[in-house]
C-alpha cells in the first residue's frame, strides 16, 4: 500500500508537455516517476528521462500495467489514448488526461514563467546597488577626458596634443564597455536550450559585473581555473548565479578585506566551481535558511533575500548541487558541483 | 598600478601653494596635477588614504601643505577615514572632496566635518583651480 504522501507516476507523452512535467516532478521528493512513454523515439522528454535515469518505454500497456503506478498523467492529447486508458487501467490507478492534463500543463508553464520573472526582478533589484560602482567607473574616465580635452584646447606642442588625443580615445573605449557589460547582464535570460558554457569565461564576466556591486578594494584575488572547464546550462542564468555568489563573498569581507578565491576543478567526472571568502561567515543557526526565499541578513534595502534562493533554483535546474562550508569570522566556501559534460570524462572544451 | 611617488614638483616659478591629490586612479592624479601645475601649484600625489597620511606626516609637508584634494572610494584607508584623520590631526589644512559618486547625505556630512568643498567628477579645470584658490584664501584668513 502506498503511503498517502508518496505518489508513483507514469507519464504518457514525451513532447513539450511531458518534458515540462518531467522537469517539474523530478524535483519533488514525494513523487516518483516510474516511467515515461511515447510512440516517437525522438521525443525530447525521452532524452531528458534517460539523463535522469527514468525508465523510457514505447509500450504504453507495459507502463500502465506496472503495479506500482498510482497516477497516470496523459499528455498525449490523443482522445483515443484516453479511451484506451480508461478501458485498460488497473482499478486503483487514477488518470489525469484531456482538459485536466492540459490545465496542469498550463499551470506548470505559468510557474516557469513566474520563475523567470522572479530571477529577472531580483537581478534588476541588484543592479540598483551598482550605482556607486558605475558612477565611479564612468566619472573617472570622464574626468580624464575632460582634463585632457581642456589641455588640448590650449596646448601648442603637437606631440602632446596627439598623445593626449589618443589617451582620450582609449578612455572612451574603456567607458563604453561598461554599458555593454551591464546591458548584457541586465537583459532577461534567453529562453534558449541548455548549451555547453565555458565556466572560466563566465567567472571572469561575473567578476567584472560584481565589481560594480561591491568594492574590491583591499581584496586579494586568487584564481585557479581548470582550463576549458565547461558545464551544461543557460549561460545567462549561470552568470546570474556567479555574480550573486561573488557579490556575497565580497560583501562578507567588506571593510576588513580578505581573500577571494575562485576555482574550477574536475574531479570524479564532475565539475566543481568554488567561490571562497575569508569574511564574516554564516551563523550556524541561520545556515538552514540561507536558500529560503526572502531570507537576508543584509539591512533593509540592501538585499532582496532572493539571491541564494535563485542561485539554488538555477543550480537545481542545471542538475548541480550546492555545498556550503562556513565558519564565523573565518569565511565561507560555496561549492557548486555539476555533472561532467562529456562521458569521456574530459569535462572540458578543447 | 603606479607606485606612489613621493617628492616635489615645482610647477611654476612663483609657487601658488602645495596641494596633495589623493586618488587611487593614476588617470585622475595625472589630470588634476596637470591642471593645477599650469596654475602654478606644486602637486604631490597619494594613491590611497594610507599614503596620504604618510605624505602629510613626512618632513616639511606637516607645515607646508596648503590643500588636500581627496577621493572617497579608495583601497586601504578610504577617503572618509583619511578626511577624519586630517581633520583631527591637521585641522588647519583645507580639504576638498573630489568624488565620482555624488551623494547628498555624504556631501552634507563632509561639509559639516569642515570639508571646504565637495566636487563631483568630472570637474572643469577652472572650477577645480578656483576651489583650490578659495580654500587657500580661507586658510590665510583663518591665520590672521
């Protein structure tokens, strides 16, 4: 007999709907997906199911006859399937099909849209804190440009004029990268499919962004990159994760300084991305709350409380895990572990 | 990163005064120095608050420094800390803040602490020179 909070589910249909169901349901501990079936062997949900080590079948009869199944989710959209299921299912099994399964699917898609909006609003809220960093990085070169231009206006020595004009051009170029970096970061994460993302490049990009959010003064930085390390995921979302973790690390060392260590490593056919600080640490009694939505230790107006929640959401989606090791006044290390991207065990881009 | 350069540079034949520029950006020190030297000031540089304190405590600077122009966002000892130090140890040396990030609350707080001017980058040469001249003038008046 099944316990009331444990449901064994069979999914029929591995198209867009089945794929979305898989993504949602496999995160829920009380739900076990016993199998997924589709007539089309190339259906996207089947490939995802294999990755998740969920049994895949072309045989509907076999799947619904499985004695453990308590719920069949039929997202084939095929009216004949509905009739077939009602005729052949075991009496203890419930079926969700037709308009009910379409409603479920709509709810799931709606939730994923809300999730994307939540990520975006947290990111935009964070950008508010970049103002002082952006002002610093724009107004300093502007001061140089203005000073040199004022001098050129009265300078008689042509060599000096040429040299200073070139310095102005360089300063303008440096300043224009600020807008480029920020617009790239602030846009809505593209809904593109997962791809191989070079992690080291993303870490460097995240460092540039994080500099606007927090002062890197008095922070020593150590980078140890596994050359070519790559993980599978959405590059915009991974960048969001890294900016969040680096910003938190630097905030933890605010005013006192310290060492920020950023590492990528390959071990046991997994990719580790590690971000460590030597800052204030996380109090043991709050450790269990740090990934909860709206949990923050920052003063009002400084943190949304959604940063680490979103980090966890994205890392889960990438099939990764997060480990946190922290000691008060010693520092904190966040280790993200992602599955290797290549079965050969290289895990790296050539 | 440029090394801190100590020493003096006499910019004009008749020296208008000795100014210390404190900013972590070498570019800023370069243009401020260029702008003030042309007006006849001697300009010293420091790349952070710590170096600035070292400079003001070095030799004749204790007595001869006329104005300090100070950034806020800097490594080691930041501008706010350096300003607090200058105000308590060298209350007669006028301070001018030159910052990239305009912040009304911060400006009010600095002016209350006795900072004579709060300038926001980018500042025109003429405005910078007149701020320095005004600061020196006030210092002279205070001496009378």
